[in-house]
């Protein structure tokens, strides 16, 4: 349609050309001779054919130019339309990429937020468990220390009780030994008085008997001291 419009505007009109016979005396074929008429018609025909041929050539050139221009315009319009579509598709693609990126960033933020909450909860649980374990360990150590202290006090009490019992027993033994010594001394004195009143032979027998009793008493006392002496440790 555009080519036809351009072609119609480019076709020249005969009226556009200047009139070469303007200002001359009006001449008609009737006023010419037959030979002149033939010559004029021949020249006129030749000029007309030449003009028509040139006009046809010019029209063909202009038509081809108009078609070429119309084709170029169509190609330009097609290229522009294609370019617009491509730009629109590119804008749509970029918008889609932006939308996908925003959605991905939102999902990433949500995931990291959830991950952070899980880590904080895990850390809080770990800290609570650690504190509980430390508290239980401290309580267990405190109980063990109290039990050990109680056992130590009980051992000390048992040791002191045994030491007191040994000391009392030792004092009793010493008192008994002292009593035995005193009794032996009293018997010795009585025997000496009796000996003074008896014969010399009987006195010697009495001395030997006293010596044996005295040695026996010493050995018995020595054995009791070694056996019942209290442990200083």
C-alpha cells in the first residue's frame, strides 16, 4: 500500500513540462503543406516516442526506487517491530529474573533466619544442659565431700575411742602392777620377819623361794608392758 502511494506521487504529469512553443504564432496542420505535415508528424511521433520511452524508463526507475524504499521501510518497520518485541521480551526476562532473585533472597533470608533460631535454641539447650550437668556434678562432689568428711569424723571418733580404751586399760594394768608390787613387798617384809624367827636353813630356802617369785613377777610384768603398751601413732 505504501509502495503504491509512493509510486502514484512519483509519476510525472505532462502538464508539468514547459511549453516550448509558447509565444510563437499558432500553427496547425491545415496550414502546412502535405510534405511539411509528414515531416512534422514524423518528428512529433519521434519526439513523442522518445519522450514516452524516457518517461517509461524514468517511471520504471522511480517505481523500482519506490519499491526499494517501500521494501526498506517495510524491513525497517519489521526490524523495529522485531526489536520492540525483543526489547519487551528482554524486559520481561529481566523482570522475571528480578522476581526470581527477590523470591530466592526472601527464601534465603527465611532459611537463614530459621537456621539462626535453631542455632540459638541449640545453644540455649546446650548451655542449660551444661549448667545442669555442672550443678549435678557440684552437688555430687559436695555430697561425696560431706560423706568423706563424715566417714573421716567417724574414723577419728572410733580411733579416739580405741585410744581411750587402750589408755584406760594401760592405766589399769599399771595400777594392777603397782598393787602387785606393793603386795609382793608386803609379803617380802612378812617373810623377812618370819625368817628372823626361823632357823638359818629355813631362811635360805625362804630366800630362794622369794627370789624365784620375784623373777617370775618381773618376767610377767615385762610381758604385760610389751603386750599392752598403747600405740602412739
